[in-house]
């Protein structure tokens, strides 16, 4: 798949904006690219930075009933 795959959908979304079905301002949120780096930059620019979101490192506790074992020497997270 590449950006060519999404051309019809993007055209349809543009038509929806022309008919007032969606806000024209929302078109800037849609971004098609073949580059992972460009996609990540777009997500950061449109969805993370405007809201002041920060990455939070969280250690997920293990679930023994799923057969998972905790990390040896790691503090238990509850």
C-alpha cells in the first residue's frame, strides 16, 4: 500500500468538506504518507503537542493467570 491507495478516500473526504458534512478545518488532520517518520511527525504536531501531552513510562504488572512471569529483581507494581 502507498499513498495512491488512499487517493479515492481522501477525495471523498474533501467532497464531504465541500458539502459541509465535515469541517474544512479538519482536513488538516488527515495526512497520507509513505514515510513512517513523516507520519510520526504529523501525529506529534496535530495530536500530541497541541494538548501538551507527555510520554509516561509505565511498567505493566504481570498476570500469573495468563502464564506471565514478572521480571526478576523488578519491584512489584500494583
